[in-house]
C-alpha cells in the first residue's frame, strides 16, 4: 500500500485522451500518493472525461469536475483559471503541499516520494520538480531548463510558500512569474535530476496550441509581458536556438519579443516585480560574462 501524503494535486486538462492514461497510471502506482487528486476537465471534446471517471470509480481519492466549454484550448491564463477553480472545489483543507500537474505526463513510482523528501531538506525551498524529457527516436531528449526553474508540467509547492506568493497568476508565463515571486520572497526553487524522478512529457513543449512555431511566438511575446530586460530576452532567444525547431525557434522568440516591445504591448501589472526581475537578470548576465572572460583567459594561457 502506498503512503498517503498531505498533498493535493490539481490537473487542468482538455482533450488529453491520447495521453491521460499515462498520467493516471503513473499516479496510481506512486509509492507516496496524494490525499486528493482533483482533475478539472476544461471542456474536453474527446474521451478525456470518461477515461478519468473510470479511474475515479476505482480510486476514491481521484475526483473529476467539469468547466464549461469555451470552444478552444486557452494556454496560460485559461489553464490557471481551471487550476484556481480546482482549488476552490477541493475537498481537502488540511494539506501541506499543493501541485499542478498536466495530463500529458508520466513519471516513475517514487517521483512524489523523492520530491517531497527534497522539499523537506531545505526550509527555504518553495517548489521542486524533476528534469523533463520527451520521447524521441526510441530514446529520450532532455528539455532545456535551468536548475532554478521548476517544470510547469508538474510543479510541486509547499503550501505556505505557494500562499505567500499569492498563487499562480492567470496570465501568460505564469510559470516564470511564480518563480521570480519566490525569489522576491526569499525562497528558492529547484529542478534536479534523479534517475527515479524523471518527468516524461509526451508532447513537445510549447506545441499544445496549434504548432511549435506559434508556441515560440507566444513565448517571445510572453517574456515581453513578464518584463524581461531586452538583453536577457536576446540571450534567452540565443539559448533556445539549440532546441527544436533548431535555430529558427530562437529567432522567432527574439523577433516576437521585439515586436511586442515596439508595439508597447501590455505588460504584467506589477512595476516593482518587473524592476526587480530586470535587476536580477542583469546581475545574471554580468555573472555569465565574467565566467566567459575567465574561460577565455584560461584558454590563452
């Protein structure tokens, strides 16, 4: 029998019939399971709900609720609106941890056990995840993510920290905004590799809405919305050039960011957040520049 942890998991899903069994099977075979898993069906038009209901009949801690159909998949704000509906509808009140989990993931049996143990090692650690991999050509390819980021596909928080940052924002790039809010509150966040805690993402990141190219446009406009400094946006686009779609994906991110800048599109309505974010980003760029200079000097010796 698995241990039951004081964890609640909320999964906003829409039209995940192809993938959702992977996620359900991963969860029911955990060595440490949540006390409640609430799956919010956000207007699915396929068999997603019937698949979930079949599992919920066998496992009383799995529940499914439905939202009205808006007629399309709304990434970003729509996902968090569904997540927040789930928070309001949770039966559990005495939980210690809260997680947001997508319906296109799979993970090993000890995943939750390992994540909770890591959270408890450090009082300032607010959120954790494993590293994310996608199936490709008979193997697995790691999705690019710095250690300070936490996978938005399965983001596990201490409840006290989650409430201290005000939860997730119902905006694009919510999974970057929450991480910097944690920094501002003095918390740390972490994604780390563990052979028994790999997250398998069965859909190419950023491709859930029409195409990966549209996803890269959305990311570029999203980092403008979030408040990225232009230099950091440029560096981020260059960094992303090594991901699929190679080269062009990073170019699209940069172009979309500067398109939004020129048009002065709306930004996150927290001037203090943006100011703090840009200060942090410039510090990181200076640190990176310093490391590159030291490598060049060592190479000349």
